[in-house]
């Protein structure tokens, strides 16, 4: 998800509880919060002009609206503070502004990896929709049907074939860890490893299933440091599957199925 999209989500939370975020009702304080929040989402990238900062996109939009046309539109806070209820006025204007903006494309790789490197899916059509979106954004998607795995031999044989491991692959977890270090080619295109029907193998060999996901999550973190992206999407036919933390992080359900009620 882009920083722009996230700052609008944050603004929606502020609007629901303004007394929590801006207890003094200061619009200038809120503007500072929005600018700082957006900057904090992209600490290693050039943020450019913050959307709600002075001379940002919102200020330029406001300067074109009736009642706010002014050469001073860069300081949009000062313009809105002239109103009797500036905070309420801003929320109304910000909603109009947001509705007029073109829908921002979600960066699926960053969105999926923002809280975990292992994301759970139950409905296969939802998984197919996600993988199609990843491919459209230039991500390499490797899908393996794990439902038929009966032992670690199956695991290593099929992963080696799917990920094009070298012939000297040792067919053990140490070798898997080593080969995942070199899984990116020169293009460094993001890689999504999709494990379909994983709940069946998790019941057959829960220890090996956990080790596999743990290694993938660990390597995803290592690659992220160098700017490469490795994701693992785990499809389960059991909507109530729970997994132990992997790579020191929880395996989380995707947004659409995060609530238990959405997996019934």
C-alpha cells in the first residue's frame, strides 16, 4: 500500500476519534501529524512534498475551490482556520478532496509484507486474484501444490523443481536455507512462493511444515534489507488453521479473511 493511501486511512481514524488525536482541536497540529505520518511511512525514500504539507497536493486543490481561492493557498491551515469550526470544515473538505482523486494502485508486494512475510488464504479464488495482481505488477509467482506431500522428500523434490534449484541441492533444510539466499536473479523481481493446500502437509508433518515457513520468513527478512522482496502465500483448505510464529513473526490472514466471520 502506498504512503499516500495509508495517510488517508490514518486521516479516517483521526476523524473517528479527533479528541484522541487532536485533543486541543488544533488544525495546525493535525496537519503536522499527517505530514509526519506520511514521512514516517517512507523513511528510506524521497518523500517529495507531503500531500497535506504546505504547497502539497491538498493545498493546491483547496486553492481551486470556491471560497478558498487565494494566493495563500499554500498555507491551507490558515485559510480553513478562518471558519467557525475549522476541524469539522477540514474533515469535510478532505473527504471531497479524496473522492476526487484517482484511485491509487495498491503496491501488493509492500502491502502483503507490511506486517508479515507469510500470509494465509482460504478461498482459492481470492488467492488467484492476488497472484494475478502480483504478476501484473511484475512479481514472479511460483505456486506449489503441497496437498499431496507425504514426507520431506516430497517437499524438497517439488520445491527444488519449482524454484529451479541447482543439481547439487542437498534436499534438506540447511540446503533449502542456502539456496533461498540465491533465489533472486539479476532483475531482482519480487518473488511470491505460493503453497497451496498447506494444511494437509501441516497435519502430516507439523514440525517440517513449521521449519519450512520459518526458513522462508527468515530469508524474506534478509532479502528485504537488500531491497529484494520474498513473500509466502499459504493457502489452506482449513479456514481455522493456526500456525506458530515463523521468522519471529506471526503468519497472518489476508485482509479479506482476517475476521473469523469471513472464513465461514
